[in-house]
């Protein structure tokens, strides 16, 4: 799944927008979201993250690392 991401497009974008829903679908989609954010960050592309909070623990499972490893909107997001 990570290999399918259009990294060249991400690197020249003016903004990368990702959602918590995508990260919560599976471990593979969570990995793809983490990777896309890293590609954007390394290219200096701002990242917009819609947490799309759900109270069900299974919906949140893939997002935990996103809050601790990435800057969102210029601020490091912490638990």
C-alpha cells in the first residue's frame, strides 16, 4: 500500500490533507498515512489532519501514533 502512494505528487503539493478515518481502517492504511505525512514533511509541504474523532477504540487504533509523531498545523500534537 505504501508503494502505491504518489510521492511525487505529494512532494509538489501545496497541502496534504489526511483523515483519521483512513488511518483507522487498518494497519496498512495507518502505515500509508504515516508515510504520506513523512513525505510531505520532508518536502516542506504543510499537512492538514482531520482527526475525525470516534469514541470506539477500534476506530482510534491506527491514529495513536499520528498524534505523537507529527506536527499538525505547525504544532507538535501530543497525547
